[in-house]
C-alpha cells in the first residue's frame, strides 16, 4: 500500500507516517518524487486498515498496490527510475544507452581492443563475462577473477563503465568489487539466493529475463532485488524460447512497452541473445530502440570468427558502428537521443 502525502506535507508529517506504519507492525519506505512524496508500506499480506493513516496530518490518500510486484510497479512509483553510473551514463532517461562488448573476456588484447573501438563508436558501458554460465560444462567458462581485473583495466584506460555477470551468491561480492553493474543472466533469473545477495550488493543490477519467464515472473524476480533495498535495477529483454528454430530465441519486443507501462524501472534489449544470428542483430537492435528500449546490450568482438563464446551472434565492429548511426536517427524520431559519447565529454 502507498500513503500519498500532500505536496506541501512537512518532513515531520512524513516522519510521523513512517512511525505510524512501523507501529502497526509493517515496514515503511519513503519515496520522494518531483510532484509528491509517498510512503510505501511493505510486509503486509493482505488488506491494511488505513483509517489511522488517512486521518494523519499531510496525508492526501492511501492507495492499494494491486500488482504482486509492489515496489517494481508504476503504482508504487509513477516517475521513471534513473540509474546514474560513475562515468556519467544515465539509464532510464531520454538518452538511449549503448552497452557493448564480447560475450566473454578472453585476453588482455581482446578486451582492450574491444573497449577502445567501442568507446570510439559511442558505447559508454563495456560488457564481457568473466564467469560464464554455459549450457555445456565443457564449453569455455570464463577467466574468473583475472577477467574482472582485465575489465577494470579496460575501464581505467577508456572510461567505459563495466557490466559483468555474477553466477552464484558467493560470487556477488567479488563481482561487485570490480563491476559498475552486476548482470544476472537468464538462467539465473529465478535464483532467489543470488537475487537477494545482488540486492544487498549496493551496485546497480542488470536482470535478464528468463528464457521462458512470463512478464509477471520477470517483474517478481526484480521485486526480490528491490525488497533487499536495491532499487537500481535495469531490466533486460533477451528473447524467450519459441517453437520456431530459425532463431536462437524470440526477442519479445512487445515486452518493452508492456514493462514500461507496468514498471518505473528502465528496460534494455539484448538483440544478440535475442536472435543468436549476427545478421539479425542490427535490425532487431533498431526495432528495440523504436519500441522504446532505454538502451541496448550487444555482443561485439574484434574477430568474431575466433570468439570463445557466442561468435555466431557477435557483430563485427564495423556493423556496430553502422547500427549506432541508424539508432541515432531512430532515437531522435521518437524524442530521444543517443547517450553522449565519452569522447564528447571533457576529461
Ligand atoms: C550473456 O550475456 O553472455 C548471457 C549469457 O546472456 P543470457 O543470460 O541472456 O543468456
Ligand atoms: Mn553471450
């Protein structure tokens, strides 16, 4: 439930509502906003007796949050959530953010080359797995902590922020030491101990949609992160299983406007895993931006033919550059713009 305060409610009135909610045995989360402050009530299983709260000074109204995912919902927070990274990138605002890089960190040369050319092409976030959740136990599993060190080195050299995956609860703290954004992969979307740990990490989390997760399940998985006190969550549509075998997955573009209606959290699209085919990544990346995605996360490799994972869906750098030019036009057509490239930011 949400206690909406009048726009001129004093700090003392808000504090008194927080105290009253706690006195009733629930948790209270103040949610400051541009228009009004609200106080969210958590920990209730069913209806709450609102009479006591409605009579308090500064209270405008009490609204029931009908969605099962409470803090993730637009009922809880009307305004879009903005996530600000240390390098100036803002996710969830009018800018469309480009996250790009290889599927996995493979070597110093590979990640440094990738970082330099992606920065020059306009990306502001570098992706790359150090811990890889591979379908086969015999496939390359990533460089582990050495991979994280190489990502940090790439950030140092280029200013790109880092997004990289944590695959188990015990690994979250290590990834959080290096990453600007912790990725939770599709296979782990409902790994609740992992979600709870990531929710406690103090770092933004990029949560990928499970390959057969409904939108409700996806948003409830995000709720685990917010329930731990972390509201810096970026959702990621990365394709779902379908009956058709022509593509690896079916990129569910409709999920983008649907999620935007249901939640205040930013949502980005991953056309690489969403299609599995290099030749389909650029058209679906363009389409995702047209559908309202707050950014893209795209696999790009300096030499995809030699990639140790996901080479078949990794773009050549020149393809990425071409896509950025096209997305620039699409973003402006819908009242947005590409994120300011780091090259345009004075050092
Ligand atoms: C990845 O980003 O390389 C990855 C493994 O993605 P997903 O979890 O969406 O399969
Ligand atoms: Mn991959």
